[in-house]
């Protein structure tokens, strides 16, 4: 895994008072779907241009250290309507409260030995800055027992939720996606762990995924980036965080974990192909965001059209998925969610990041009662058959792509 060792987050805050019993929901309220990034512009010049460039790629949340003073970064973000999580030393009472300041960076990847101190730090921020987020990012499920401080990942997350009581549950997981080494199952397992704990606690969860090559992770294709994002959405994520926006490094090729460079912007500030990829995908997520914020994840299945999908999809909003004509069998991620107004939602994701999928889909509602949330506008639109000359309803999916549908509440 990557560790982000090149950046130190805030040390534990002074333990000024015992942790009061505060429900996570008593503090920070997330008011929009988070489309975030690690490593903001690493420049002291053209700051407004650089942050406007970031906003034009449809990011709305900036996480990480800036080379300029925090106050200057916040002033620019205030003007552009961006949110930030900032690293500020000193007593909490002196920390910023700008409109753009969503909260404060506390720790990255703590072990359980750190939890008691973090719990008191979180409680102090709730007392002094009740509407701000005390942000902590957890290890992924491929961290070892020494890193976690306990024998299992499940225990690590459960103890974090019980002891620290975060207002947002966040982790980084960078799935291996290369020939002969596909570890996306572990990514899905991690998302499922977070889905369960976030639902139980009534708090949102976010996750970092990778948009750049590093260590043994290959440079992802646009389809692989789509798959990481839309699969997280299928599990009910309320934030997707790109790693990284600006390439870590000192101006040429990076060193250590990042020898290739190749984030969304290079270390010199030049756009890579990932900039336009991020702008396209983030725009779609931004349009879906208001609806996604109303959804609660209920469970996820992975379905292969060649393995009796109807038997797997019992009692769900999708009853069957079948291949069309001579297409190869498709594998799809089927996320079941519930809208705040009682309607059911389903996110369908093409699990294949190399080929398109074009299944015949049978919903458990009449065609006229099914709506799709349009990724180009965010509007709810009637379901459209992508192959009207064929029997049934066909839906097309690009490699790694996903779509969101709404169905009436089940009577």
C-alpha cells in the first residue's frame, strides 16, 4: 500500500478534557457529495488560477497541505465555493472558521493505540467547533496486524467507531488491477465493511482511490477510475477522493513511491490525461450528488449473466440480468439503496473495466415507474430502452461505468 509518508498530519491535540458522550451526528453535517483530492496545487504563484482549474475539473473538496499559508488558501477557496480540510497547528480555539473550511486534518492511518487520544481530540473539536469535521483517515483492509494494532480489520474499524465516534468514516484503498493480479474483491470487501459501520452509526463514508501510478499500482485507465468510483457509489459512499491531484515530487520525476509521476497534474503543474478524465467523471458524480446524498446503502451483489442471475437477485429491485445475442456474459455490480422518501434505488456497474456490457434488465416495477438519474443533468428521467428493436429492456454500460435508477417503494 502507499503510505503518504511525505506529508505529516497534525499530531494529537492536547488532551484537555475527558471525552464527553457525543453522538457523531451531533456535529458536522455533510451538505453535498464530496468529490475530493489529496495533494492540492503545490505552488505559491497563480494560486487563484490553480484553484479555479481544480474547480473546473468539478472537484469540490481539497484535502492536504498547501505551500501557501492556510489563510491564503482559504481565501481563494471562499471565493471559488470550494471546501477544504486543513492542517493547522496550535490550540483549536485559534483554528479557522472560514466558509470554505469544512474541518481539520487530524491523523492518517492511526493504529488502535492512537484511538483514545483521537477520541479526546475529536470531542474537543466538537466542543469548540461543533459544525466542523475532525477528519481521520483509516488504513485499508490490506494493512497488517502490526499497523492496525489488532488481529483483524473488522475489529479495527469497530473499535474506531465505538471509541472515536467520527462524523465521517474514511479510508484509502488502492486496488491492484493488472493482468494476473486483480485484487478488486478486497476493495469491495473494504467498501462493504464501511457500508455496514456507516449505516449502523448513521454517518457517511468516503474513500480514496488511485488516479495515478505508484509502487506496484499501474497507471489506471479512465475505465478503471470509473469502476473505482461507481463501485464505491453502489455501496453507498458519500465521498470519492482522488489520489493524487498534484504529483508528489520536487519538479522532475518523483522519487520513492512516485517515480513515474502521472497524477492529475504533474509535479511541474502540467495537466496529464487524467485531468480531462477527472473532469468528465466528476461532472457526472456532481450531477448525481444531490440524489446520492438521499440514499442509504442496503447491500451489494455481483452478478454474472451466465450463472443464473435470477436466483441471485431474489426480492431485489432487479429481478434478472441476461446477455444479449452473441455478447459475452457480463458481470455487473448491483447496489441496492433506499431513498429518504422511501423509494428504492439501484446502482448498476459494469464490473469489467476492459469491455462494454449490454444486458437485458428486468426490474420488479413497470417500465413507466422506473426513473434514471441523468448523469448529464441530475434530473430524474424516464427509463429508455437502449435497444428498442430487441425484446425486453436493454441498458448499455461502458467499461467500468455505472448508472443510477429509482423505483417505487415496494408495497
